[in-house]
């Protein structure tokens, strides 16, 4: 379980870093709200960044659950 959770954490961090590099927030002057814009100028949603953060969080949760189960098994 720990190996899988570390793999999930690495994937989540990689997705998050890739999204932070590729997607840039830009202020929309019409409705004064930030929008995510790709390097090609296309407006996109922030779902990839959200998925990266969620994947990292799930990996961290699995890691701590696996660590607590290992402590229980040793007792």
C-alpha cells in the first residue's frame, strides 16, 4: 500500500507542476474574474490542476492509512 501511495503522490505532484507551468491565470476585464488560459491563448477550466491536487491528497491519505495499519500489525 505504501508503494502504491508513493506512486500516486508522484503522479499527483507531476500533474500539478505541469498544470502550473502550462496554464496561466489571466484577468478577464469583462467580468473581473480570473480565467485559466493556455500558452496558446485558449480559455480552459482548472480541472487538470484540481485533479492533480486531489490525486496528491489521496496518495497522502493512503500513505498515512498504510503507515497506521503497519503499526497495528506489529503490535
